[in-house]
């Protein structure tokens, strides 16, 4: 149900502001909102502080991503060097997963604020490590390019500075594009005082050494420049092989440093839990600054406004009184025009389905009923019909519920597992009715006695389709009924009678007519009653078009009433949408049957003496086929079930557009604050 909401309006001295926030945070029962404009007050501006906190949050998020990356790098490095002389030894620290949510007490949560400097220093250290790793990567790329360059001249045995100019000669070492080799040879042959020799393998570039008389230096350089040559420095006292060896040693040293950096980074894994708490601590501080920015304030005082569930009023009053006697406050009901958050409370069975509704739209506090109790029943019902295999249902029920109770998620999390688990229970019921047990034949077993309908035999598919339409019709009727209840709740009783009551009259007449045609053929009066009631309902529906109209507008309103009667086409279209219950249920049964038939064909390939081989080969086929069928059937049931609720059901009565009641300080990502601890 939607819980009644009230508003707290409080005036306090600024020196008690932090104590107030601390107290409200512990209560987890108020959503602070922006105060209305008040004369002679101003708004605070904490944008700079908020920006700094957002920056720190981004840095912590980087730390999480970087640690994941370093862990992958360490695993890859350990695997790569496992058989080398110096293997990289990696021991993974058992730390909480970044995605997990920890339950902590308020004191522990607040204590992380005193460690902010220490923890952010560790984050800064990770940033420095990441920066150095990027430098190492860039250096290694540069060094590898140098090695490739020296490898072209590896056939030169002497140091580079050996090939230097003399008093009479000029020496040039470099390379030209491979397509310029012929020009290089021709130029050497045409000039007697110039000697050019190529060496090494010819790839994209061709290395060469050129020796020329000093008088031909300008001529040689001019030609080489026209041939797009790339010179190499001859100032080094090392040969190409020695230079390559030195560069390889530099890479080895960088690799060693990189390993040390990974180890240093992974040591920070021990602070992951603290980083997560600090991350959420910053989120709460941002919520605090956002709230402060919304306060009307003077130099000494501030005004706070907050929504709270009416049922928490007594405990909230006790909290405020015990926090300070310098507060002046009042509790009041919502005023017209105020946007009120929606707080929905239901039983533990219905509660998981609130997430389904919220994915569509949160109930509007002023205009909506809580649809979850009714929607959850139909969601449960339809889920099982769309999967329709009892064996699948057993696996879903055990898997979903067991995963939830083993994982023990914090309140408000992991509820999809409960939806799947309860959907498994529904699937068991429908599976027993339809005789679905992994698509296997159950003839002659006690399971056959429980079976009421076989969707794959005789007229059963038609009956199953009829059941689908019948459930859809019931679903839509309930939606229209809730629309009428909503209207009556708002004081629009006549609207409820005219817009919903007339349709109920039409439907009642149609039902009586169908009963007369199918089951009371000898009692013609039943048929005539059905026709009369249907006609009466249609006539009254048309007459609703003239409500509130005067003069000639009544005639237009009367013809406009026929437009409302045309809505019956939309209702029929909506009912046809429920054929998906039949389609998905039947398709799952067919896929299961096909998987089993494939297994039978494989077994039939082998003679009786070696039939065991066929059974062995069928095991993976059976498992993979049915696991795939379970996965696709469950996904289809979830998605199409949501579609039926959102379009066909909610479209009849639900407005939405509200926002979830979000208590101050509870919008955290990695921690759940348990104030009882």
C-alpha cells in the first residue's frame, strides 16, 4: 500500500546543523527537499565543495578499475613467465568484491571520514603507479622502434663512430625506400668518386653505406635527399649489435620495474573495503551539500523541509527533541501543488514485485493506488504459464530462492532472485497441469494422473489458447475495476459508473450470451437476456457522451459516445495480446521435445551392444539443450510478463509519474547502513 506522507518544517541555528544531519541520517526516515522561497533569506552555494567530492569519487572509481586491470595483468604475467627462470609470483589477496555491498554500522561509516587523507593518499599512489606504467609502455615502444632501426645495420661489425669522415672522404650511413635501390646503384656507377654499398635484407627500407670524396659530398647529399633517405647517427661508440643489447637490457629493466609496480598496486587491494565506504561517505556528503543548497537561510539560522512517512512521526519527534532544544518545528499534511514522494510498503511476498512496477513508473502519490498486490498475483500466474515445465520450475525455484538466501543481499537488493524463485513455484504448478517434465513422456506414471491438459495433443492447444484469452480478459477486467476504485477514491462516482460500469454491463451481457449459445441452447431466453443486457450497456455507454453538454452540444456528444463504444476494438486487441501466454508456453514445450528427440536419434545410431556410447553422447546434448531452453524461456517470461503488466494492465488505470521516497543518506552504492549495529 502507499503510505501516508507528511512534511517536517524546521527552523534551527546553524551551529546545530551538523548534529541535525547526523540525527536524520540515523533515522533513515526523512527525504530532505528544497525549501520554498522566504523573504529576507538566501541560498547557500556549495558547488565548489560538491565538485571536489565528485572529483574524489571519480578518483576512487578509477582506483577500482585500475586494481581490476592490475589483477588481470598479474594473472597474465604469472601465466606467461611460469616456465621462465624468473617467474612472476602472484598471490591474490582475499578481499571483498568491488560489486558486493557491505552492511556496516553508523559509527563505522562516519569513522571513515577521519581516514580520508590516508585513503586518498593510497588512491594518489595508485594514480602515480598508473602514470608510471603508461610512461614505461611509451618508453618500451620507443626503445623497440630503436631496436628495429639498429637491426637494419646489424651486419656492420664496427662501432658507429668508426664510420666517420676523414680528411679526404665523407661517410654517410642510412636507408632509402626499397623502390629507390635501382636509382642508388645507378648513381654509384655514374660517379667514380662515390662508392655505395647496400647490406642487410631488403624490406620496406634498404640500409646502405656511402663513401665519397670530399669534393663530391654536396652532390651525394643532394642525391640522397632526393631519394628520401633516412640517416642514422654515427656518434655512438657502440656497434649495432651492442646498441641492440643495451636497448634490450633497458627493456628488461623496465619490465622488472613494471612487475614491481603491479605488486605495489595489488597491495592496495587491502583497502578496497575502505575505498568503498569512503565512496559512499562522499555520496552522503554530496547529499548534505545538495540539501544545504536548497535551504532558505540567514546568517545565523536555516529552514529545513523534509518528507517522512506519517507512521514514523513519533520516533522522528523523539529524535529531534533529543538532538537539540534549539529547534522550532512542525509536522503538517501535504499542501496542494506540492510534489510528494511515494513510499510503498507491502508484504515480503509482494515486495519484490515493486521493482517491476518501478521500472515502468513509480506510483503517483496523489493519483494512484498501489498496483503491486494485484499485479504480483498476475505476474506470478503468467510467469509459470509461459515457462510451463514442472522440472524447469523446480530448478528455478531452488536456484532463485537458494541463491537469495545464500547470498543474503542487503534490504532492497537481489529481489530479482525472489521473482525468479517464486516464478519457479508458479512454473511447477502449471507444469504439473500441462504434464511438462523436461519434455519427457509421463504415460503410465503417477504424474499422468496429475496432468489436466496436454498442450501438444488433440484440441488441447485450442483449450490452452482459450485459457490464455480468459486470463487476459480477467486481467483487463481487474484493471478496469481498479480504475473505477481510483475514480471513486477521488470522488468521481458517476465517472466510475459511466466509464467502467457500462463496460461491465456490456461484458456481463456478452458472457450471458456466450453461456446461452454454448451451454443453454434449449433456453432461448438466456440468449435474449444476454443480448438485452449487452445492448443496454452499449446504449448507456453512448449516452455518457452527452454528460455535461448543453443545447446542440448534446447531439455532438451523443455521436461522440459512439467513439467510446469503439474502444471495444482496443479491448479485443488487448485480449489478443495474451496469446503470448499460449505461444511461449507451447514453444518451450516444443523445444524441450526437440532436444529429447535429438537425443533419441543419437542413441539410435548405435547398436544395442554399444548403446552406452549413445547415452554418454546425449548427456551434453540434453544438458545444453535444456539449459538453453530454461534460459530463453525464463527471459521470455520475464520480458513478456512485464509487457502485459505495463501495456494491457497498467494502461487501464495506472498514471505513474511519481518518485520513490529516498531517505537522506541512503542513496549509497557499496554499503548498507544498519543503524542498529
